[in-house]
């Protein structure tokens, strides 16, 4: 990577773009690309001056679009460059993807290639809101979505399903528990049923997993809890996607309310011969980009360090991704001719 490219990468990393705060990064990237003579715009236009926005840069009429997201998970961690290793929030998820795709587009433009684009979306980490906005616009033949996949093309990804759980009981003095009805105890029974459930093992995507988050029961320590709320978030497979919904519905009762919050289905993706492949258990914007005929999911960095305090990426991984994105463009173009 050239010194000027490293400086640009640092500038991207130095902007806090945790979800909801990505407008400043969008403005900077839009201004930078316009200064470089690139046709770039907000797409669609934001509703007001401070709302996060998608950035879409075009070279010709894009049939092939490189796409990743602007936002990162909190907390913001400032960048550090140590030889070949770059640390900091977003270094691999997904600002490492932004710089990789941007440099690939610059290389393609320098070659005289055309009819491709770079799409940078907001709100991926909390619901793919930018992707949902962009899919209302015309798409193209192929979108290449950048996520940390160790520079492998993803054959298939797990789906997601989220549920809001409300457990109710009856509060009472904790010295006389027989007169109350503990929402905590009911939740323990609920979580035990979850833990003991065995979903069908999928031959492609493996086991189904879940996580419990946003757990709240703020009763005093000497009062039996009359309410507990939480979220349950599943990573589903082709075999278990419908099973999960059916099982969660079976756990509902007069004291346990289960509200489905949606999610994405497991997906197969386009892979090309000669490129390494893998499967992944994480979500992305790819399932929402239904205005493209085909979707590829690949990018530099490891998901095993994404979202962690020690998040990092190696510059050689970015260099490899740049070359691979250029190769994907040419392979796909030649295949279609």
C-alpha cells in the first residue's frame, strides 16, 4: 500500500462512525471522491442534514457494485499502525473493506475499466437500514459485499432470527416466596428449554446457535421479580430456520410473551472457480440487497477479531483483497461476454 493510501486509511479509521454516527464518515468519503473527480452521491438522499446516509460512487453505469458498510460497533477505538498490522475499531469490520474496495475501484479505473460502482451503506450493524433503503433503487447484475471472510468467497451464510421475550410473575416480599410468582424462576425454565433443544444439524452450515441479550429485571434484591425482559437472537441454518420459529412459538404461555422481530434467512452465494471458499455464521447487508441478480460475499480480515477490543487487520490482507476484487471484476465480465 502506498504512503498516500495509508494516510487515507488512517483518516477513515480516525473518524468515529459507530452506528448512528456514520454521517461524518459519509461526508468525508463523498468529498474525497468528488475531489478525485469521481461521480459520487448520496443514494437515496438523506431526509435531513444530520441523518446517516449511503454513499454511491459510479464509474459508468454500474452493473458490478462493490459494497460494504460505514458503521462500526461501539465503542470507538482509535487506530494504531504497527508495521504490517493496523489496529482499531473498524480496521477489519468494515473500514478495512472500505479501503480495499476503494483501492480496487481506483485500480480498475486506471486500467480503463468501466460500468462498476462503490456503495457504502449505513446502519448495517443494527438492522441493515441503509441496504433496505438502497434496495428501493435500481440495482445491477452483481453486488460484491465486503465483510471479514479471510479473503474467501462465502458459499453460504447462516440466517438470523430475533425474538423479544417478556416474562411476568407476581412481586412479593422475598421472605415469603410462596406468596409470589418469580419471573426469574420462569425465565430459568425458559432458558433451560432453550439450552436442551436440539435442532437438526445442517450438512452445510452445521449447528444452530443462539444468544440471550438485553436482559432486564430490575426488582430490588428483597422483592420477588414480577417481570423480566430479554432478546433471544438465533443463527439459523437451512435445516433449522423454520424449526426455530416453531419452537419459540411453542414456549409462549400466559406468563411468557414471545414477539418475533424478524431476521434474515440462510443464504447461498455466488462463488467463482479458482477462489477459496468458506461458510460463515454472521449476518451482513447481502440478504437485503435484493435489487441485484447475483451476490458475492468476501473480504479481508478475520471475523474472529471483529467487534473485539483487539480488532486488527494486516496490510498484506488488504493488498490481497484489492487484487482479488479486481480479479473478480474481470472474471465476471469475461464470463458474461
